[in-house]
C-alpha cells in the first residue's frame, strides 16, 4: 500500500486550501498513491473564526474535495469543520474517494497548554475506520495521540494503519512529545501510524500565533515503533510504501492486543 502525507500550511481561506488539496492529490496520484492524507484544519487554519466557515459534510467545500479525490483516483482524508449545536463546530475528518465515504468527529478536544478547543468545538463520540484497497484504516486527530485506548480500539476493529491529521501546537518540548506519542501509539496498536501535521507557518512567512498551527515533522511509523520516514518543518510531500505483512508479524511477536486486560 502506498500512502502520501501532504504537509501543507493551510490559510484562513477555505478556497485557497482547496487548491492545496487539488495540488497535493494530483501529486499523490502521480506518485501512485492509494491514499493521501492532509492535516487537521485543512479547511481553515486555527486562529481564525471557525463558526463562519463551517459547512455540513454535504456542503460545497466537502463536495469539491470529493471531486478532487474522484479526479485523482484515490482516497483523500482531510480536516474540516462542520456545524454543531449551540454555535460550536465539530472538528471533522472527511474521508472520500476510492470507494470510501466517511467522516470522523474528533473525540478528544485540546483543552491543554492554555488552549481550550472545547470553547468552540463539540466533541465526537464514535471511533471510525474505513477500508482503502482492502486495508482497514483507523481515523484519529491530533490530541487523540495522547489517548492510547482509542488506537487500541481502532486496532481491535481491524485497523492495520491509523492516520492522524494534526495541527500540533508549538512550544518547549512539543516536538519531542510529538515524536514520542506517534511512535508510542504505533506500539500500543501494533499498527502503522501515519501522522500528517500542518507545516510550521513560520516557514512560509507567517506567524505561529497562540493557536496550535503546526510544527511539521509529519511521520510514518511502523508497527514496532520505528520511524519509517519523516518530514522537516516546511510544506512537503511524504511518500511511503507500507508492508502490511509487518503488522501481522508484529502482532505475533508482541501480542499486546491479545494480552491487554483493560
């Protein structure tokens, strides 16, 4: 299975960000990918009002992503915002194309490090998996990385790969935590973890601000926790071939899913 992580620096303009998706999807298709993953908040970068840009999963922004995925002939996973109750939004992953049509609302909200995502975002409640080219793929988002139970639940549902779109907050120790958590969640689930972060906005001449706007370092990690490939801070494309037999071998060698008690 060939996947691509499209590490972009999303702007405040959803239309501009659709152009980034179109470019990344076409480049992924040219590379022969089955799946291309874009970051959390691809629709609109954090630090901007989200209620005004949120659209239903059936709305025009998502429909354009569907058209891009169909035209490129692959599955696209990208972060967007959908309306919720009481003036809040859902932090949603849209998965579409290649016979896939699903969405995941972020379960664990980033109420940490002085930021309160729950002020404007409503939490989801249901883990979600999709099937891409016969492979079960779990969906998770950013702060979900700190909760191993979700990843073991996804693996228990058959996921051999978990994709994690993110917009990771910058700060002391945050890069080290990112690397550690992505690797740990692969070990917890004995699955591949493909974490696609927003690029560091300072690499394209913008300020990071107080919102979690990304640090780059998108990575693909194997089921025994080794980093298979990783990007730097700037916008870039990561192409990775996954040997899915490695998942079965890892689960035979380290049967944490079978041995777990909680």
